[in-house]
C-alpha cells in the first residue's frame, strides 16, 4: 500500500498519472469524435436521427454512393492540386525568405517579425480581402497585371473554371508562407556556424555549402514543415468559403469544403462523415511523417 | 375510512376547479420563440409588446444566426429541447413538416378569427402546407424584380418609362446598355452556387413552363440559354457566377451595371447609395402574354410538435399575425398577405418600387415544398454553373439536373 502511495507521489505512478491526464483529454476530445465520425460513415444518418446513436448500419453504401457521384474524382484531384501547389509555394517562398533574412542585415529581425502578420490574421478576413483583390472587374491583381502588360483582358479569377482553384491557392500561399519562414528560420539558426567555416576553408562555394550542409542539417525541420503544411492545407476552409464557395461548378471545390457542404448545407451527414474518413487517412499519413521527422528532437 | 375518501374527493374536486385559475394568475405559461430577427426587426419587438399585455403567457425570445437555424433546430428537436415556436426559412419548412416535427395547425386555424388562409398570398401559404394541412403561418415574404437605371436608359436612347417586358427585349436592352469603356455591364444578377442561384433561376424556368420537378423542360433550357447569352456576350460580369445578390446589386448602385435583378431588401440601400434615377419593373417574361412567375423568399412561423402548450403558442402566433399591418411601416418587411394595403411612405421611388413588388408577389411561387429541397436546389445550382462556364450545354446540364432531382423525388 505504502509502495503504491509513494509511487504515486514520486515514481512510475506519478509518471502514469501525468501521462493519463492528457491522454484522457485527447481521447475524449479527439479520439471519441474520430471514432464517432467513422461509425457515422457506415450508417444512414439524417437530421432527425442525429440525436440518437441507434441508426441503421448500411455497410459501405455511403462510400459506394460517394464514388458514384460524377463530382467526386474531380474534387479529389482538386484537393491534391491544392495541397501540392500550396505546400510547394509556401515552402519555396518561405525558404527563400528565411535564407534572405538569415543574412542578417540591419532590421532583418524586425522585418521577419512583420511577416508574421499574415499568419495572425483570421482566415475569413484574409479571404474577404483576397476576394476583393481577385475580383474580375475591379480587382487590384488584374489592375497590376494589366498595367505591367502581362495580360490584355481581365482574368476572372473567382469565376473562370480555369483559374478558380488557383485563386484560392494564391491566397493560401500568401497566408502560409510566413509560418514556413519562421519555422525554417529557427531550423537555420540551429546549424552550427563552424560547419560553414570548415567548408569554406575546404573551398566549397555557396551552392555546395547549401546543398551539402544546409539541406541535410534541415532535414527534420523540412519534414516537419511539409507534414504540418499538409495538415494545415487540408484544414483550409475559410478561404474557400470567402472566395469561391467551391464554385463555379465545383472547379475549386475540395474535400474539406465539400464535407461541410454535404453535412450542413444538404444535411447529408453520412456522406460528409464519409469524406472526412477519407481525409483522416491522409492526415494520419502526414502525422506519421511529422512524428518520424521530429522524433530526434526529443531528448531526455 | 369513507370520510377520508370523501375528503380526498372533495380536495381533488376543489383542486381541479382552482388549478386552472391559479396557473393563470400565479404561474404564467412560458412560450419560447426562436428566430433570426435582430432588435430592429419584428420578432423581438412584437414579443415585447405581447409581454406588456399580461395575458398569462410569457414569451421568451432567442435570436439565432441564419446559418444555424436548421442545424440548431434539429439538434434541439432531436434532444427534446426544441422551443415552442420557431421562424424557419420557407424552403426548409417542408423538411420539418414532413417528419412530423412541426405541429399541424389546420384545426386551430379553422377556428381562429385572426388567422385566415384566404388572406394570404398563394406562394407563402403553399410553403407552410404539407399534405394539404397547414404546418405554419407565413411570417413575411419577398420576391425579385428588375431594377433599372433610368438615366442610363435615357443616355443609350431607350425609353426610361418602358423597361424590357420580354426576355428578348431584356437581352436587347442589355446589349445597348453594356459599355465596356465606361465599365458598365448591361445587367447584374446572381448565379452563385448556393440557394441564391436557385432563387434567381427558378422563376425563369417557371415562366417558361418548367419547374423544379420539370427542370429540363424546353422553356427552362431556353431560359438557361438566355442566361448563357448574357454571360457569354459579357452583358453581365463573369463574376455573376460567384457573387451574391447583395454584392451584385452593389455594382448596380455604383453605376457599373444598368439593370439588376434582386428583391425589396435592396430598396433602402439603393435610396442611400444610388446617385441616379431608378425604377423597378416586373420580371420579363419569355414572350408577350406569357405566364408570370417569381421567386419567393423569407420566413414562416411554426410550432414544434413536442410543445407542451400548443394552445398558448398559437395565441402568440395569432398576436403576431394581428400585427401584420405594422410589418412594412415599422420593420420594412412585406407582410405575406394580400388583404393588407401597404401605406405610402412619402418617398416616391420607394412607393413605386413597392407597388411593383406587391404586384410581383402575386406570381411568387415557393421553392418546393419538398423535404429534400437542399438536394434539389444543389442539382439546379450545379446545372446553372456547368452551363454558364461552358462545360456542358444548357440541355445537357438540365438533363443531368433532372436526373438527380428524379432520384431525390423518388
């Protein structure tokens, strides 16, 4: 008895106690809803059976119905394009900026801080502003492109099926770049300076130093950022709601917006849940990448 | 023994006589009302006035947000915490009525001296009707018509007192009024991929003999072709596909569009913002003499089926109905009734516009009613957008929509 007591105040019991609290928290607030969501995707749900748990199970019917819909594959493809292009854009520009500020000219840290403003802004506000910038007739972006001679006629970013998805991607890259930049800056400052000194003594040029020192030393940071980027872009909802609402004709629709539309606009909760399950699979994959790339960081 | 029995009976008799009296004076019946009306809109004000009358019924009000009405109501109903009365958007009324979530008010309406079905416009009344019974009372109504810029009509040699009457005239006028050099489009409306797109398109289909259950009718295809002509020839901004009615009419107010299709909710803003002479006309029809039609918006009152006080809830609704003549004067909303003459406001443009809207209301048709309306609406929106972006022909798009709707209607 005494052993158990003392283990709780100091020892394994204490550790288990500490761990079980957040675990219970996670289980109640994330685990249960996740399981509930998966269960819902195998049931027939409408708004009047939302309150009860005993709903008829329909097997894979929701999944089969979903993939029989003509818009499903285009929307999945849109999601893939959106995620890939957003991450690529955010990462490349973010890395470029991080390297730029790493040079450490006067005022660099100030400027870097200012860049974070875009990350602090609520998605809906960003969406509303980009909505104006991208507007076809009076948008600032069209004005700039026209005045610089890049285009001759207005591009209807939000309403032209060829551009609508890219309109949201542009806004999303703007929104996520600073987050990438800050994390990459942290990674860069963690690289010991003597490595570069040694390489310089051996006669490595800037490109070789970047390729053989910076990139390998940043591997875990980059892995974490790409994984986080995948999760953040799969979560991106506000910009779609504010800029295109998934239109025109689903050409800028992605799974996360579609799941919401099905559940809360068409009250087809089962299909909404089904799409969410498909998304969970992708996010799980990203989480594994994230955990693997950051596991070396924890030392104790 | 027997004495005690009699005493019990006596006490019981006494109690049963005195209870109703007691409950009326000592303990008021509480009726809860949910709607999305803000403090300057009808519900909270009518409730305040009602509570002042001390009828033994106390009304509690809760404001809900537009996007939450249905989901909140569902959640409350399925967990047994629904309010007694709710205001619900008219295309969603059937969803609740068909599932028995709303109380059938037919008998109470038949006995009522205040609520009389014959006083209502056909459209709003149809939206509360399910299976021949009344599951609610129309709260307010609105519809769409054609706003036009009289100054621009004059400048382009069109008669400002002869707005376009038919679709052909509308397209022709739009062609004349479009002036890219001045950043002016001929017309503006909303073909957005949400309920607004359906709201704007259905009247066109209905005028030409189509409808939500006959969406690929020849006339409906022609209607969509007219829309496509307008978009393809850039008589309206391509952003029509992603812009709400409110934003679209904003471009009319700023002088960037010469005509606009929208509802009476625009009038006050237009009076404040538009620096030109404008008028309102009935929606153009397919050809002279064709059947008119229009969209019908706004909310209905309904009583939830699991209310404990149906009689009292109905009394509250009767009070709301008795105040319908204040709807426009005090709150700027159109009462859903044909027997109430809307008094002049003294603002000539507003009064002229109102007359047109009241006339247009006679032709307003509800969306549905059908319990799966959101799915039907989605099929129509998808068709509009597929055709206007050129991904399908109007016929193909509407055929596909008809197919989807047939699956929903079963």
